C-alpha cells in the first residue's frame, strides 16, 4: 500500500510580500546604479564603476528573482505535478553565474590598472560610495525577511550584500586616495570586491546545483533517518530510501518499509509521517509498505535494521 502527502504551492500573502520587497530593492538598485556610473566617470574611479557594474547585476538578479517568484507561485497541474518551485532555484543558479561573470570582468580591468594607475578624485569617490552603502543597507533590510525562506531571494540578498561590501571598499579606497594620493588602492579595492563576490557566488551555485541534482539536503543524516525508521515497532528493514529537495527547504522522501506479514499498516504510517515531519521537517513523504514475503521476491537496495 502506498500513502503520499502532496503539498501544492499556492499564492499567499508571504509570496506577495516577497515580491513587493524585491520590487522595492530593484527600484533602489536602479536609481543608485545610475548615480554610480555617472560618479565613476566623473571621478575616474574603477572601484565606483565596478560597484556600479555589480549593482547592474543586482538589478538583473532582482528582475529575475521577481519573475521566478511569480512563476514559483503558480499552482501544480497535470504537467507540473510538483508545482513550479524550482523556477526559483534556476533563477538562483543564474544569479550565481552572473556574479562570477561580473567579478571576472572587473578583475581583468583592475589587473590592467595595477600596471597603469590613473588619476582618481578621492573625495568624490568617497561621497558617492557612501551613498551607495546607505542604499544597499536599506535594500538588505528589505530583503532580509525572505532570505531564509527562498534561495531565489537569498541570491538577490547576496548580490546586494556583495554590492554593500563593494561600497565599503570604494569608501576606504576613496579616503586613502583623498588623504595620501595612493591611486593604486583603487584597483586593489576592486580585486578585493571581486574575491568577496566570487565566494558568495560559489555558495549560491553549490546550493542551487544540489537542489537541481536532487542531492540529499545538507544537514540531514540519511543513515540517522534510516535508523529512526528501523527503530519503529513493526519495521523489519528499509530499502530504496531517497531524500531530495523539490524547492528550497521543501524536502521530499520516498522509501519502502518491510513489515511482518500480519503487521498493521495504518498505525505504522501515522507514526512514520509524524516522525519525518516533526524530527526532520520532511513535509512531502511517499511510503510503501511491503510484507516480508513480498520484499524477499523484489530486487532492491536494502538499508538493513540492526537487531
């Protein structure tokens, strides 16, 4: 007998609130991106232009996040039976790859400028970068509430965080150039920004790929889950146990439980679902109950229960 629990994503106040936050952060990013581009050309600062380039990627990421959030909120249907939650995972992967591209472009220009330093107006650079930091801090505050619930929003939040760190780097560089005329600080700050962006991108790409490749969610011990199931009264063994993520923090599990021939199924299933939901936060489970004589005739990968 097979029992399954299906959680279908539906539009919610939380989803609408997330989209409002993304839209507000987008407006802030576009407005100050224009200011930084103008300021970068006026002051001759690569760090400001690098920060503006990163803010452009922020804006693109936020547009993508908004679209993916809308797609993910659509209900499941006969074709997309799990719903559209992975649209947000695809968006997060695209955001991570975009971060890598922006970082490499900026790093190339920064290395070129290290060999040929150019005049930079430190005071103007410091003032514009300070404004950029203020805008980014507001955007971080707006997006913070949704970053633990959606990898898509987390990707947008990481974009903005990287830009905030870039603004700090540009402020430090501007202050040093203003005070000591150290023009080499500008490309060095740009390289530091690139390093921070690449670290953020790596973590985001890794998490997105884990979901898309249906890896077991990080932090879940599959052997412990097997032992917990085996410890239940009436369970002889567990086989074909699979755990994966449908979307970010939407964990699914399927397995076969071998029970005595005369074992009761309904009480056992209730106990199994309670265990998985309460202890491991697995909200979508498909459990197949097999009597011992049936299981012995079926090829399978067995997770044995210690006696």
